[in-house]
């Protein structure tokens, strides 16, 4: 537990499932007031809010499509109206949609870029604007991926968006460090989430992915939420502009693990 988080206000985008859900629940348990943001999972978001409330926390579900500028502005406005401020912005919403790059439609490219990259930009911009206007030394956490570093055939839009999130995070971290606003990213590896449910339900595929992880197992959403809680708390007060990889070692060139090469 991070006692300094108690009473803070956080927005978590894409929080109706997966990593976003785990982060929302963890922040709720830390007594942060949590805005559980969803695009299509209203029912799930409301269930998460209920669960947080039942364990003594405070939360509210809000709709926002992070790719829509007006939605993001409204999300910040309603958060401040409800909870009075904004201290922590978790830009987590993201999607993936594989296709060979030479056959990828412009619509698919645009959709992934607008949610995974433009959505992160809008969330950062609006949160930072609010924090500057109100002299809040807030914290921003962007969801990147091991694929900000590892190229990923069939996912060129996804990899490009995450590479973008990396430099967006570093640039904003540098720009707003003098104001006390920290901007960091998390780079999850293969995590057991709905995005991956189909893939990992096939034992062969699962084994194959596990063989790319030195620690040998698919991560749990809670293992990413642990990292988010630390980055949100003042325990990480001197940390800005990083991507913290939580990937069981996936970024360590696992094919060399047995001393090959
Ligand atoms: C993707 C997962 C994938 C993992 C490792 C993540 O960013 O969302 O689908 O399994 O990277 O490749």
C-alpha cells in the first residue's frame, strides 16, 4: 500500500477490462477516487465501480472514446466536477487488429493509431492543461508495450503506435518536469487479458509465447497494476520519462537464453 495515494483522484481509460480494470481496482484499494472509463463496456465498468465501493473505495464509471477530442475534454471536466481535481491520469485504452502490412486498410491503420497514440496524446494534453492551471504536481502513466521496442509483423500500426507512445512520454516528461508533472509509461509483455484470451486459450500458442518469456509464464493484469500503483505514488518521485517494462524478461532477447549465439 502507498499511503500517499489516499484521497487522490485518478482517471483510468479503457478500464472496463484487462490491464485497465486491474489498475482501477488497485487504485481503488489504495483509496484513490477512480474514474473507470469505458468505450463499450458500460456494464463491466459499473460492476468494477460496485466492487471498488463494496471494498470501501470510491469510484464512478464514465464513458469516453479516447480518440474523440470532445470526449476527452468532457471526461476531465466531469471528473473535476465529481471529485474536485485530477492527480493521476492513466492513459491505458488501446486495441490491436492483426493483418499483413501490405494488406492493411487505411481504416484499420487509422483506428489503431487514433486510439493507441492520438488517444494517449489527448489524455496527456488535457490532464496536463488541468494540472498546470491548478498547480497540481500530477502523475501521468501511459500504456505502452514491449512492442515500443520489439518489431511485430502483422501489427505494424500497433508497433508504430507504441513506438510513438515511448517518445511522446519522454518528450512530455522533459517538457513538464520543471512543473513537477511526471510522465511515465509501462511496457507490459504478454498478459492474460481479454485482448489475448483467444490466443492463449490454444495450448500450442500459449506454450510458444511462454517460450519467449525468460520467466516462463504469461503475466497477470495485477502484475501490471502493481507497477502502475508504484508509478502513481510518491515512492517513484524521482522517476520520469521511463518505460518500465513488466514483461517477465521478454525484452531481453530470450532466444539467447540457453547460451546460444
Ligand atoms: C500485446 C499482446 C502480446 C504482447 C507480447 C502486447 O503488447 O497486447 O497481444 O501478446 O504484447 O507480444
